[in-house]
C-alpha cells in the first residue's frame, strides 16, 4: 500500500496537481511549449494536416488521461486531493505558508484515498 501511496503522491498530487498549479501561477505551460516545438518540427518534416490536428488535440488527450488515471487510483477523494494540490500550486507564490498548508491537506486526502479505497 505504501508504494501505491507514494506513486499517487508523486504522479498525481505533485505532478498533475501542484506543478500544474505552479506553472499556471508563473504563466507558462511547459507541456504546451514542448508539444508546440515538437509539432512544428514534425509538420516541417511532413506537412500532413492529420499530424497537425493530432498536435492540436494532444494536450487535451493528455489531460483527460491524467484525470482518468487519478480517478482510477484514488476515486473521488483522489481527484479532490489533486484539485487541492493545484490550488496550492497557484497559492504558493503569493503565500508560501498557505500553499504548503494546502499541499499538506492534499497529501492527507491522497493518503486517505489510497489507504481506504476498496478494489
């Protein structure tokens, strides 16, 4: 159970929630920058409109996949913990104490979601 908890914390709470909120607060989206650069390179090599469409919908598909993964691993409390972690990432630049407190709440919710969930 501890391995599942650690994986959920790092992959979903920290990765999907907190870091996404932090990048939003800063004002950049590294995923968008990377996908745009990769998309530009690939369309220069092969100017197929299908490839261009794929790179336009890829960020949405990745987000949907991440949310489904968070739900499968933590159900509703897991999704709430990811949302609280996102808010903590947004808040960390304005108030470090509030951001860290919210991140702590997200970790406790994630622990609850992975520990008390039945298969």
